[in-house]
């Protein structure tokens, strides 16, 4: 029996099965977004805690890489469903993807600048006391902060109080403000 619609090569049963497959694929894509969000959140929490530490710490960004892997998979699945003609997002999909983007932007805007201030200390870097006679760079949200770099000077006499010599043979000093 031929279909009345000349543009359709699918029977009604095939159309229903195709829609069901698209729904299952979209659910798998959303699950990948959720897994990625979990990995990202775990990585952000680990980085947040590690950046408060004064000891030799390793920053855990493996979770962020895991998140990118899951989001790549979600993107590929969503692209496949879109190429099959399933173009519209469901309301919950839009909310989840929007919330994921917001969380990634917020955590990145919070953690990345602190990471660079710790890895390459400069003006704005916060310092914590280590063993009473040494300072180590830490995130400014840490409870251990004892001083903050307020400006660079050519001579320690230009600093109002505490100062640190820059390493690497540079002739400048970091002037610190106590907290």
C-alpha cells in the first residue's frame, strides 16, 4: 500500500520508531550534559580547596577534562538528532544547558584569575604564613591570608611595610599589605 504523501518514504510505524529513537538519543545527550556537570563541579570544588592550601599542592583539573569529554559526546549526539530533523529543544533541555553554561562561566571567572595570581604572583596576589617565617601564595578567599601584594617597587624602602623579593633575578620587590 502506497502512502498518500509523496514526500514521505516512511510508514507511520517507521515514523513513530524514528521519533522514539530521537527521544532516547536526546535523553542520552542530556545524561552526558549531567555527567559533565558533575565532573565540572567536582573539579571546581577540588580546585577551590586546593587553592586555599599553603603547601605544595597539585591542582586537580582532570574533572574539567572529563566534563569536556562528556559535553563533546552530548554535542555529537545532539548534532546527530538535529541532522535527522529533530531540531527543537525541549524546555528542560534549554534550562539544563543554560544552567550548565552559567555554572561554567561563574566557576571559570572565579577560579581562573586566582589560579594565575597564585602561579605567577603579582599585584593582587594574596599570601599565607607558612611555618611562621615564609609566605606562600594562596587564593584570596582563603582563611589563611595574612598579606596581599599592593604594588611593585624598585627598592624595599618604597614599601610601607612588608615586602618580598621577586625571584628569577628581577630587581623589583612586591610590597605587601597585612590583613
